[in-house]
C-alpha cells in the first residue's frame, strides 16, 4: 500500500503522536510505501521512509496552507491518508482529500480541546463530562470546532477503546460504522541502567492527581491492609490539582500513613517503582482506555483496577487482573490481599496479562487491524 | 596580574563592597550571615565584580540569597536573569515546568543593583544521595529542560528577545574560536591543539545532527551546585545560564562534571541515553560533550595567565585532564579511572583551605 501519515509531531519532538508514528513507520516500511508529512524544522530521518517537513517558522495560516499543499502533492497516488490527531493535521488532511479523493483515516487519541484546557491548568472536568456538556471556553472553541469538523468528514475514525467509540457516537453524532476501536500498543520499553529490587507489600500507582483518580480510596485501602501487613506501602507517582489535599491536608493525615507521593517523575523512575512493586493499582472512577495498565502487564506486575468502562476493556477479571468496584476501599484492600497472600493467583494473573498483551495490545495485532481498516476490509 | 595580586584585589573589593552593602541591606530589611562561602577560595578567579551572599529577612527570619553589584554589566546580567525567570514561569509551550527560587526583592540603591531570592534548603547535598536517587533527580531535571522546545513562529517570538538561541553554526564558530585562542595562549601544547581540532572536525561533520536537536531549553551550567533538592522537588538555580540550544548541552555539562565526582552516575546516564534513545541522539550527546569539554580547556587556558604557584600547577592539571577527556570521547572510550584519581590527588594537594571549605558547601 501507499500510505501517507499526517502528523503534527515527529521526533525530535516529544509526545505520543511523534513516538507512535516513528514506531509505526519502522514497522510498515518493509512492505509498504510510507510517506510522513509533519510540521518540523528538523527531523530524525528513517531509512526507507520519505519525510516531508513543513516549516514551523511560518505563521499559523501559512503553515496550514503549506501543510495542505504538501498533503495534496503527496497523496495524489496514495491509497490512504492516516492522520494523527484531528486538529492541526486533520483540517489540512480533509481539505487535501477533497482534491485527491484519498480516504482519510483519523487516529483520535484524546479530545484536543480538552487537552489544551488541561495544559493551561484549567482542568475543570474529565473528558467524558467535557464531551457531554460541551462547556467549551472561548480559548479552545476553534480547536473543538475544527476537531468536530474533521471527525465528521473522515472516512474512518480510530479510537483506543470501545468506550470512546460509543462516546463519539453518542456525544459528537458520528456514525457507528465509521468509528473503529484500535487498541494502542504499549510505548517502547525502557532499559534502566541498574537492577530493581522487589519490595514486599509495595503497591504502585501512576496517575494524575485529579478527583476522578480517587487516590483517596487507594490510601484508605492501604490503611486497612496495614492491619495484616504492617509494612504495606502505597507509592503514588504523579502530580495534579489534588496533590496538596492528598499529601498535606490535615483531614487526610490518618489515611496518609502508608502512602508515599513521588510527584511528577520521569518514565524511568515510574518503571523503577513499578518493577519493585507487588501490585499495580488503578482506582480511577473514570478512564478513557486501558493504556495505563499495559506497562504493568509487560513488567509482570499483577493488576487491580476499577470496573469502569475504559479500564475493564483491558483485561478479564480473575484471568489477567482483578476488577474492583469504584470508590470502595474495603474491596480494594481485599483484592490486593488476595495477591499478597496467593502466589498461585499472582502467577496466573501475570500469565493472563502477558497473553492479553500479546493478543490484543501488541504492535503485531495493532498493525494487522490498522491495515485491515486501510484496505477497507472492516 | 599575579595570583597574589588578583586575590588581594578581590579581598579588597569584597571588604569595600561589604562595608557599603551591609547598611544598604539592613535598610531594606535584611541581615548578612557571618560566613560567606561564595567570597572565598578560587572565587577570585571565577567571579566578576558581583557578590553572592547569604542572609536573612528581618521580618520573618527567612534565609535568602543576595546577589548584589555596582558594576553596570553585572547589574544588567541580574536584570536579565530576573526577566528570564519571569518568562520561564509563563512559557506556554513547556511540557513540564520546573521549580525556581521565589523572588524576594529586586531593587536598586544608588550604584547598587540587588536581586534577592529565597534560599532553598535541602536535607542532603546532591552527592550524598544514592546512585539511583542521583540518577532519577538528574533525569527529572534534564527531562524538564527537554520539555521546552521552541519551534513555532510564536514560540520563537516569545523567547528571541530574552534568551540566546544556539544552532549548529554558533557551536562550530565557538569551538573554532576556543581552538584558536588556546593555540595562542598555549603555543607549546601541540597535543591540545590537535585534540581540539579533531573535536571541531567532528562537529563540522555532523552539522545536521546538531540542528535536529536544537532549540531546546537547556541549562548550560547544569551541575549539582546549580540545583537544590527540597523534598522531591528540584530547583534550578542560576537562570542566567539558560538558553535555547542543543538538547544535550545540559546533559553534556552534567556528565562531564559528574565524571570526576561520581563516575558510576556518568556511566548510568550514558547507558540510559545509549539504550533508550535513538542512535542519532546518542551521537549528539557525544558531540555536545566534545564541545563542552573543549570549552573547559579553553576556560582554564584563559584563566591560566591570572594564576601562579599552586593554582598555576592546578590549572595545568585541569587542562591536561580535560584534554584527555576529549581524547576519550573521540575514541568512544571512558576516561581512565587512574587519570581521574591522579588529577583528584593533585587537586586536593594544591587547593587552599578556603577553596576546600567552599567546595564542601557546593555539591
């Protein structure tokens, strides 16, 4: 196939689309013709892949114009135009497709208008509420509208969970047959320059400290566990608006006794703590997709996670992890205790998670399904 | 100027300045501490006409760091540092913000300009942490810098007037100048000239790589004494050392420095980049290490004329050490531990007591 990938970010830029596109191009290039169109002044070349940079030094309207022109030029003989994110690359992609008739497939990772708000530290609500009520401040109004326009005009929209697929159908009025779930493979595995020692009864979480992460429930669970396991330790990596409340407020003092807050740390440090833990825990009351669990699957750390739509798609209860009801410290503690006390169960969950990782979340599974979508077989 | 002359001159300058600024600061509500480590040791060779002092605010006894000068150029630098800090606080394209000491007071009184910031206390010095802790602290601070990449028209408009922007040509021009000046200053050390020329050629051959990783925020003096660790937060000090340049410039400075103090940490960081980032990133790290090492050789070559006695011998030992470090980078090897040990012995034998005391407070 002749595949053109339109991405706003490409290495050396940081960010998920940059890393994803680079990995995908490395995989696809052996059997397909891959061209990448990106906003960049400089880029990391990939042998066998044509990378077309559109300079970022121009003003926004000029950049969009040049990007659209590049897409028209390079998609003339392409089979598919695969767009990362709907706004910055999506709009030029839809415009280009009107000229070239090439089908546009959009990879919707998250709501870009909401992401902008989060970056500006507003973060009034999670994406689900944002989509439903559409309280869209003026600052991101244009991004939201562009995104909506692109999603409606794309031939296919790919999302990282069936939950988001349903959300887009219900709240943004997309047609069910146009929205497809394509699970995201885990990020590149990091190598640490020193070994990690396992720490008995350590529970690890990595999450933004926002109300819907419900870290307070995890903290209460750790206090309950401490009756049987005095050395239990809950390690929380991440920062956010709830940090002060959780870490320093007086009324949380008693439930804080077995918790360590790391704040924002590097991915390497997260991995270090994850590897040292006995259990990986997610107590979120809202999740868009199961991606946060994949690192634990890969590192063979058993998972306990809340039974909420985005997360539960990631695994099967009792087979590759333990599901718990949201906001219930007692059942959370019981599930963790089962893992602490039952090595057989622990091994079973790890084996199940590895299988899930291979069958559902691997790059092989991802690429195969992506190509099926490109070839219009779905 | 002889060492003795320069040192005496610095001591006289400090005494005169302290006599003037002490009542000035009292008037502003601050009192100076008795011990002032940043006036001692080799500071007289390294510092410009500016005092860095410890003190406290009378109203609440808060410990502060006071930078004060009556030199017009240094005053501009202080103002510039302050502007940089303000812009960094509001920069909207950074993925991660990093902490900086809070400003307590900035002002002028007759000829003096002063910039007073809170003192960030820390339980332990950087080098007192375990290897793992040091590694993750350094990585966190380096990744925070990498998170700011100025690429778009809007980004560049934000930073252009305040920060220096370095791309490949500037690094190459600088290195060529370092090489030429070292050749003039040290005419009898052909090996140094040769090594610097090889480093320059490496950069010239890899201009594209230098550009690919340009326009990142980088602290070009990112070393343990310019960071403070409070709880789990890292504070970057000396914002005048921030510019938009190669992503690996800060890494290079840190790794070259830490090679002397904790070689295992240097190797851990080197392995981390080698195993987790692209080959072109690893190659860029090597290029920046060559650049920063060459700069060290140049720096000590330019200071050599101001020294004599033990400090002259020590300066020569430093030039020799960093030249060997460049050779190691050029051949893809690590600097021999016996070379490092021999240098450290020379350094410890030759450093005066004041400098030893000052060093203890730094890392």
